């Protein structure tokens, strides 16, 4: 891969956003921790230093070795990066006398400066720092100011090095994308060749070389990531790809057969395995959410391993890993300790001894969808809401029974189909129903009932890290509630969850 951009991560919460903005410019980039640079830097045409929660004046501040980069490759230093270059380059960084958080506007821009081309005085930028640059480093030249921050941007003469004390990657910096384009395209000369079609052609060629005539087994879930990974692998190795779609008995109503039918029309070599009873037996009497996840993960691996052994000479396990997972694993702060275990369901057990192939490991979620669209995958499948790995098991609070699964499948079908019929499905990031471990009194006809309560949840989000509840029309909620109570035996009460994340997670378990 040529024309790469290297982003050095100093622990900023915005580092992934930098990468996403660069990718939006059709430029390929990679994130590495500041203290773990790639061995070969020859393919990088530009480097970006991220922000950081640290102060450059602190003893434990990140202190990168830039000797292979500084002055040799065009470099953009953002926030902490700008202060780092100043602090260790003959300038001065000190605590700020004024609050430098949130929106600000550029009050001065140097004339005829390519870095700020097509950006005007008054442009809004986003600040997030408690220190400020009091004096520029040696050979530093001021490029832009705000009313409160004199050295909002500077460059270093004799180098292709630029620095800014604001964050161009956040949407609040209205010309942030233009600034990144000015630096990467006009100054560093990086080609804008990172497109879905380009990715498909390049990846298929690499997979052919990597896999040759060897066989790959891949567990399909019906979701976007595993499907796009399967289609890419199928393009590269055809019938040497063996896909397994396991019905764990916790899928949505009719989902097992409908997903199999979809895959059949895509020309994939897919085997459906109905292991519902095996999963439900393992879950019998288990109420703790984490124990439920572990039971599902264990049985999935057992079922998957049984099926994989039916295929002769399998050498590889295909996985739908995407780039945020990779970034998490190489984070400056180390792998997160808070990942729920169900995210790892279907992970490679030691006894399978297969090599791993991950064709999507450099893509963000939105890029996965664009790549899928470029390969002609059904838009309905690509637009499918995220669905948790343990399925309905973590939407049924308490122990799992076949009857509870039936009730929730019926409720969920009415809710999701209603969203589609009312044109609301694509406006919602994720929606689902929860079966609560409470019975409530009701009256149906002349009879007193004592039946289940279900909660409906619909949220708006971009990545699932934060989410707001969706203000669905009252008329829709009224009809949906009536349909559920009238058509689903065992339910006499429907509530709507209006809590946001944080503090409430999207799933209830």
C-alpha cells in the first residue's frame, strides 16, 4: 500500500476521528501508538501527531522518537503534538490563563498560506486543552490566531512541518476537513486513491496471494461484517470458502431461514446448522448475563469446531474483524478491559489450530457498508441494524426457555416490521424488544390476567459508544402496543425505554 498516512496516537479520545476524516478524503491511513512505530516507514507520505490527555510539562508525558520522521516526511501536529514540538523545540508551553475548551473562531490567518487555502477569518474551530503555547519553537512562524489563543497554528521554516492547537477532526471545526485536505493533498502530495472499488480489487488480489488454493472456514452471523468478509473471500477463492451459519435458537423470528435464502442468492458456499436445542439446554436455569454469554460462546465454539472438522484440509479461519477492534488491541492504554465477552463469541479456540484471515481489519463500519455496496450486496442486508452476538438471550432478562424465546420473537417481529412499514427503520440505528422478568395485572375481556411486560427500545447512534433514544411517533407506539398485546399470547403490558447511553446501555444485559 503506497500513499499511506501514519497517525501517531498519544491517547486522545479523538484519534479515531482523525483517521475517519482522512479516509473521507479517499486517503488510506493507519493508527499506531506513539511508542510503537511501524518497522518500515518508507511507504508513508505524511504523518499526523494526535492530541493527548497529557500535558507536555508533566514528567510522564508521552515522548516520541521522531528522528526518522521530523524534517523527512510532511508532518501535522495536532494539539498535544503542536505543544510537544514547541516545548521540546526551544519554545514555551505554560498553563493557560483563559479557558480553552469548545468553540472558537479564527481572528487572524497568514496571507497566501497554502495550509489555510479556502479557509477564512471567522472560521469556527474546536479547542480542547489547558496548556497553551506562549512562545513558538525555533524557526516557528505563526499562521493563525483566535481571540484567546495567539499561536493557534504555526509552521517550522526549513521543514514541511505544520502545527495547530485546535482539533480539525471534530465536526465543530467547520473547515477541519478542508485543512486536512490542504495539508495532505496540496502540501504532502498524497493521492486520493482510497475508494471502495480500489479496496476490493487490492484486497482480492492480496487474498489470492495469501491463501492460494487453501481452504477457509468462516462463521456467518447474518450481520454486515461477516457477510462483506465472506463476499470478499468468495471473490478471491470461490468454493474453497466454507461458510457456517449456526442457529443458536436465539435469532429473530424466521431469521435462520431468511438469512440462508439471502446467502443462497449471493452464490456463497453456506451450510446452515440448527443447534437450537443444544444452546437452550446449555442455558437452562442460567440467569446471570455474563454466564449466559459464556455458555453461548462455549457451545458456539463446540458446534463450529464439529462442523469445521467435517471439512477436509481447512487451514484458515475467516473473521469479520474491523479496524476499531484492531485499534483497541494496540491502544496506547492497552487493550480495553471492559469489552463484553460476547464480542468475542466465535473467537479462535487453541485446539482448532487455524491461521486467521481478516479481510476487513483496516475498515471502519461505514467503510464496510460502502465496500459491500460496491460489490452489489443487497442494501437491505447492508442496512441491517446491529444485533448482539448472544441474540435474544440478553434481551430476555433472567433464565431462558423456549417459550420466552417464542414470545420475544413475536414481539420483536411486530416492532421491527412496524418500523419498516412506517418508514422509520432506516432512521433508527438499532431497535429491539426486551422481555422483562416481571408479570403485571391486566384485564382482557372480562378476565383478569397476570402476564409478561415487554420493553421496546430504539436508539440513534453512529458507533454504539453513545446513543440517544428515538422520539418515535405516538401513533406508531400506540399501534405497536395494541398489536403486541392483541397478537402475542403471554404479554399484557408494553413500555418504551427513553433512557440514553450513557448511563443506560443499548442492551439491557
